[in-house]
C-alpha cells in the first residue's frame, strides 16, 4: 500500500509541490527566526563565553545581568582572595567609553581592563600581536570586526581603512596605541571591543570613582562551586555567580525585559500558520480529491488501518521533504549571511528538533483531518457517480 | 468454508441468497425505502442481470450483496457467509478476497499505470507490488492490452479501454463474486457490447457468479438469467429477455 500511497502523492504534482513548498516555507521561517533568536540570546552573554577560565563571577548585589555594571571597591578583590577554596581572584573592568575617530566623531566602545599582572580575561583569539603587548604603555587590543567597521578610518573619498597595529587612537581624550587585533564573540550591542590593562582603564576613565566591575574567581580543584559562591557572599556581602548561573541570569533578563521574545514568537507563529494554511489545507484538499479512490480501495478490501497508514506516510513524506528543504535553506542562509554581516545566527541541534516537531505537528494535524474523513467514508459511495 | 468444496454441496451452487432484505435511507418524513423485502438467489457460475427503472433499488441491492452497505432486516448470505456476523474489518477483508467490482465510472486511480491499477487488489491482499504488477500484466494480455498500453495512465485511454482495465482489475485476484453497476452505460453501444463479451467470457467460471446491473436492453443477451426489480422488490426472474413481462413503470 505504501507503493500506492506514494504514487498517488507524487502523481498530483501541483498539490505535492504546493504542500512541500508550504512546509519548506514554514520550517525555513521557524528555523531561521529561532536561529537568529538563539544567536542574539547567546550574544547577551558572549562576554561570559569569551572569558572562559574563571569559575565564579563576583558582582555588586544589585547587578541583574552582565551589562548591568555597578562598580565596587578595588579592595573587594582582596576580600574574595581570603575566602577558603579560592585559588585565585583577579579584578576585571568593563565599561563603555567614547573613542574619538580621526575625523573628530566619537564611537562608543566596550573597554575591558584586564588585571595587569595576569591579564586574566583576555580575548579568546588573537589575530595579530600578543596579549602581553598590552603591558606597553597605552597599549590596546581592538577586535577585528570593530577595527574593520565602526573604528575604521574614513578617508576623504569615503573609503574605509581598517584600524591596524601601530595606529594611535584617543579614548576619553587619553592617548593610546593599537598593539594587537583580536577576535571576540559578537556582543549584543555590537559595539567595538577594546582590551587594555586594568591600570590603563583607570587612566582612561579617571572621572569614575570606582572601577572594579567584576572579581573573577578560580576555585581550587574539587571545590563545590555553589558552596564556594555562598561562602564568598557571606564573607563579602557581594553576589557570587557560577559562570553558567551568570549566563542564565543574563539570558533571562533579556528574555524578560526586551521585546525580542515577542518578535521571535510572532515570527515563529507566522511560520506555523503559513504551514498550516498552505500545506495543511492543500494536503486536506489532496485527500478530498482522492476520496473517490480511497473509497474504491476500501471497497476492494483496504482496511481502515491500511488507509490510515497510507495517509500518514503521505504526510510524513511531504513533511520530511519540506523540513529538509526548509532547514537546508535556513542553514545556507545562515552561512551566507553570518559570513558577511554581523547578524546573529546560531543553529544548535535543539532548534532542528524544535522545527522538526513544528513541521510534524503541522503534518500530523492535517493528516488527522484527512484520516478522519477517510475513516468515516462509506465504501458504498463507490457506486454513486 | 463449505462453498469451496468442489461445487457439490448445496451452498456451493448458491453464491448469493437474499431473503426479505430491507434497507431504508434516512428517517421520519425523509425516509426512503430503497429495498422493501428482496428475495433473490444468484447461482455460482451464472451471470445474472439486475434490471429495472431508475431508483428502484438496484444499486442499493448490489451494495448490500457486495458488503459495502449494511442491510436493515432480512437475510443475506454470500457463499454462506453473513456480513452482519462479521466485524467491519472482517467484512472489508472478505470483500478484498471474494468480491470484484466494476463501476460505471471505472474508478481507476489516475496516478497509477494500467498494470498497477490492475494489480491493486493483489497489493491490498498483501502481494508485493512487483509481483502484483507482473500478475496484472498476464491478465491484461487476456483483455487485449499490449506493453505500451500497460504502462500508460488511465487518462490516456479511451472509455472502453478503461473499462477493460477495470474488468481486469475485478478478475485479477480470482474473486468468487463480481458486481458490476451499469458497466456499459458510459460507453457507446458497440464498445458496451465488446465489454459485455469480455465479462461474459473471462468473468464467468466455475464457482464464480456475476451480478450486472444495467439499463441497457441491448446487452440482455449476455445474461444467463435476468432479475427484474421494481420499487424495492424483485418482481420476476427469467432465463431470457423475451420472457420479461412488461413492467408497471417504464425502464428508461
Ligand atoms: N445514500 C442514500 N441516501 C438516501 N437515499 C438514497 C441513498 N442511496 C439511494 N437512495 C435512494 O434509494 C432509492 C434507490 O436508489 P438506488 O440507487 O438503489 O436505485 P437504482 O435502481 O440504482 O437507480 P439508478 O438506475 O438511477 O441507478 C432511490 O430513491 C434513491 O434516491
Ligand atoms: Mg444505480
């Protein structure tokens, strides 16, 4: 019967294509939108992904997410170091400072000040130069995307020339020199990222009374991280998060306080509706068109179970083809677009499962309607013309 | 089943036995009494024609006989089996094995080739498509098809050719009862005649019965017996058309 089911399906080329295109569209839209959403959401904690070494992040108790910077006293580092189970603890500065371009305009940048001694928390990948070059006076490392984009020199004729090693720049009217280019995970705000030392950052941001944004902590081997967090909180009155906790807190904050989830859900719902409207309806019409033949098969001895399996097979085949094309198109789009632009696009396997489930739901619900119709069909209809 | 034992028992000679069969469609004021107590016997090996005016209940009767419609009251035995004692699925399976169908509108599946259409009853009964199609080809040769026509789609065939395919489909699984509802009325006279010839030569056989519903008096010659129906009842059963008494209502 599978043979007959498939022949029937492929035989009606127009309807088959209509159903597949609808499902392709739906799975493309769902996959692509959720991949963008996932990409955006991982960018919210990209800094936490890049600074991989510390186990624990200590912040002011008021802090709600990673970009919610509330400076602390420099001495807090010492207090954290005193807690039992801490292997090391180093200061980290993160702030937003204005950088002056050669043409006099300003660009807001994320400035990260690393502990002078250890340079803990540096960029994940260096493209040009070494991290230790930061120790040169006024030395900064600039992220490649920023260097080629927002920080590039704009020539009088309009062309952009990337910022390169040796170029000088002014941060908050302080002189600095580019000593390296690095790669970072795109941030949510997509501002250029500039690395410097904690002490340089102090001089870049002199008006700020307090500079310590985070104390990053490495636990001694074998420590229970949650217990250590509680000990740090007790000893300092600050808030201590494990890295994953801090990611989650940040993620949830953006989820709750931005319109992104609504946008995303709207797009996904739209994809779903398109799928149901086009494919579901076409599939049902396809069954209705073939009702006479389902009736004939029934009269000739095809049991309801057989007809049910035929329709399910037809639904699963269009679902599989539509899903494959849709997910394929979404990944191709993602590769193309994320290579060329700064758009966030992340397609972990979970999302593939999510869109597979969505397509499956569309297929099975339209199949259910069709199956209901065919089950109820009286074989006696075959004699009515 | 006693019916399969070499045609000597009483049951074996009787393919269909209906007694006081009734069927009403709808209820209350809208009720239509399609069958009002049908008594009919169809013998194994014969081609019985069922004739009568439009709306007298012919289609309803063969639907009940073929097991695609449940009767209300009365008795109806098909090779000594009673649909009313079978589950829905068993009835369906019984049809798949024992009944062949020929329809006025052919009802060939448009996306299947001629040979695949003919093989369908075998596939339904569990045969692999490849084997079913090769079996179908053998029988298509008997109805006069060549290789090219076997792999063409129904829409590429004339009405007469389509009905020949349908006859091949009704025969391919060797059913014991073949029901045909106006098999020639969509065809011109000459083609209809050829179709009946085919049904008469290929369809009739030891232990197999054919019931052919028709309006077309030009094909009465192919009947072994003719049952005339009027207003939901069988009014006469005769051996040849010349014996038919005029009906109260005119056959159109
Ligand atoms: N499913 C149904 N629902 C309601 N009434 C029906 C149904 N099927 C048949 N009838 C009615 O039952 C009566 C007998 O119908 P049937 O189709 O058996 O007649 P017929 O002899 O085959 O007629 P025709 O020669 O026109 O095909 C008619 O009055 C018809 O309208
Ligand atoms: Mg009729």
